[in-house]
C-alpha cells in the first residue's frame, strides 16, 4: 500500500527521521556517529597518505573534514562506516574496514564549547572514530568539493589543523598517532 505522506515525512516503518524529528532528538539525546579518516597504505601497512574532504560549511567558509555520519537505528557500526565511506568517497573507493570495530578514539561533541576538545553547535554527539585504508578510486560526493591526499606530515601541520572545525584537527592528530605516523 502506498503512503500519502507529505514531502519530508519519512516512512513510519523507516529508521529515518524527518528534519523536525531530528532537530527534536538533537535537543534531547546524544546521537551516535562514526567518523573515518581515509588513508592509503604501502605494502607493509604503513600510512603513506591521508585523505581529507574539502567542504563549504553553512556559513560559506571552506573547511577540511573527515568522513562522518550518524549510525541509524538497527544499523551495525560496520554498515554505518561502509555507508558513509561510500557516500562521501564514491562507490569504488573500496574501503578496507577493520576486522574489529574498536575505534582509535571515542570523541564526544558538545554544543557548548570548552567541555571537550570537540564541539558541534547542533547537538551532543558521541562519535566512534576509525582510520580506514582505501584501495580504489575516490570521487567525493554529497557536499564535498574535493578530496585532498596529503602526507601524514602535511596532514598534521598547524595549517591543516586550523582548517578543520569542531576539534577535528585534534581528532586527525589522534588518528595519525594511533597508526604511528604523527609528525
């Protein structure tokens, strides 16, 4: 049977929220996210380059970020990681998901600055962060302007750190430290 729901109203049997429902949930409960730092590795598994997305934020400023998105109700962490990597990097990025869903860091984003190194003015969010090697061709999609590949030294520079919002520069440095390539 078809539904006669209005535009923006999700299927009642779906795990998706309407814009209004999402805004209400963000005001009341922490939301679970996954974040992924895409990397290229050599034959020995050493990170040789780091991929950062270039985006325009809602204020029109150009910023760098990592792959990020919500975990949906009923979705595994592995499925959420794969979905967001494919959404942001394209269908032939071929991410190599970790054998264990253990993140290198749990980042807690608060709407109030100063409670943690991580800030998100929209919500209180808990994010599981991963370093994920990709082996295919990455073609940024969604709202990304481009994907920039840089060496770990370039990625850990103060300039790149300053281009990342919400504490993601700190998250990127933690990612690089977790794989032993922090400059």
